[in-house]
C-alpha cells in the first residue's frame, strides 16, 4: 500500500485513457509518447485499467516471413502488447471514458493511508471519504462547505470539528479516480 503522497498507477488513468480516441489498439510506447509518461508508468497504468475493465489487453505474436519457421523464442521477440477499449466503452462511435466505477473507487480507497490509533478508526475515516465521494456523485458540483455541512455530521470519523475532519478528507477525496476540483468547486469529471 503506497504511503501518503506516493503515486499509484491510477493517478495517471485520465491521461492514459485520453490517448484512446477510438477502437484502434495502442502500444505502451505510443500511449507513453502521447500522454507524456515514461513507458514503465504507462504500462503500470494500462495494467491497472485492464484490472478495472476500463481497457482490454492482448499480446499479438507475428512473423515477418510466412515461409520461415521461427522458434518460440524468435516468435516471442515478435510479440507486441496491445491495449484497446472494450466494446461497451465505445458508444455510438464515441468513446465513453468512465473509470470511476465502484471497484476502482474501492481499490483507490484501499491504497490510501488513513490516520488513526486503531484499524477501526482508520476504517471510519475510509468510510467518511467514501461518503464524501458518494455525496459528490449525487449532489455535485459542490464546494468544501457543502461537504462539511452535509457529510460531516453523519460521518465525523472521530473528529470533533468539521475543519479537522475536512483536513483528513480533502486530500484523500482528491486522490480518487474521476474526482476533480477547480476554484474550490469539486465535481466528478468524465
């Protein structure tokens, strides 16, 4: 589990998914070049997106000369890893780039670290971030005051004030896939 401030593959999901404009398969190298990421980071993000069913992966083996019989090692050298959008992410010819499904949110919550003296306290705080996310999905766009007013009372997570609670919730909410904020307004970004 990464510590607070450490990057996870999902941190780059939006940049990677933005390189998929249609059903055309992409290599990790082409995704890296277009997204501005290094190839290793692009591969890790692609793998995380495959795990969440946001992308599909296929290793394609080929050969240059159909007359030539190649060994399995030579064929492996010609293998190309390709990633592509699953059919359900292509709607009416346009790309549907929804990554913030509940599994991705749960995985992201599991990767975050939470303060607390006990596992129970850390779980309360994880649940408070989940509640803030659900509130944002239902009510968004909203400002920080709305979270403190509407979410804090039922999900105080052991905090005695809405300000202290928000200091815990805010950075973790910002880490969840599909959450964006600008000029103090929080929203779910597509």
